[in-house]
C-alpha cells in the first residue's frame, strides 16, 4: 500500500474500473474540492475547485470518462443532487434531485441505482445513466437499528446491526 496524496483530509474516494485513476474529495478548511490522481504517475489534478458543499458519493462511469457525485446545491441545501462531469475536469451537469447515496451501475452501464430516504424508510430508485426515466424499484424498505447482532447484519458480531426489510 502506498500513499497517493498529501493534500488535506480525504473524505470520499472512487477508483476507476481499470484502476488507473482515483477521484477523491478533500477537505480544505470549511470547503471540499474534488481531485483526480493518476495512480501510475501520481499526477494529481483539480476536477472541481473548493466549495462549501460536501460530497457524499463518488462513482466513475464504467468507461472511466465521467465521474458521478452527490452533493447539496448551494441554492437549495435541503436536497442532495446527483451530478456528472468529465473525469479530467470540466463543468458538471445536475442529473437527479433528492439522491441520498452513491450510485451503482447496472452490468451493461445503461442504468443506475440509488437510494432516497424518507424518514426511516429507504426507497430504491432506478434511472437511466443520463438521469432520465427515474422510477421506484419495488416498495419502501423499513430500516431499523438494533442493539444486538442479527442474521441480516452487515457485520455479524457487531454491537449494533442494521436490519433492512420490505415495509408492509
């Protein structure tokens, strides 16, 4: 294992599928910037300048040409939005409003999945990779935190376990 950066405190990280690039959000005082590191050369460049917004999820597109990220909009901090921009820098586009997780791509790369939370309920959403045709996949899921581990625990033996089950 080797260190890739000495810039600030890294908060979120994504690795391109081919392993050539690492995108990361870095804390710079009360702001966060989005940066890209080419692993082989350790060359590091700015994707987005520091802003007061906080990055929640970073994901490379399957071909590595774009980086998807979730953050609040400075004009509407009550919701997080999904954005996409060129991996090597450029102007990002806002794709979807009210996204509460990083995205995951379908095996063919044409669709994305993400979470939307409403109180203690999680809604699984599916959309095209360009943000169109947003739809709910199934019903709501009830999320509860228990004090003892369970069979469904993501880490059996942990002191607190997360249970996710279909909501009636």
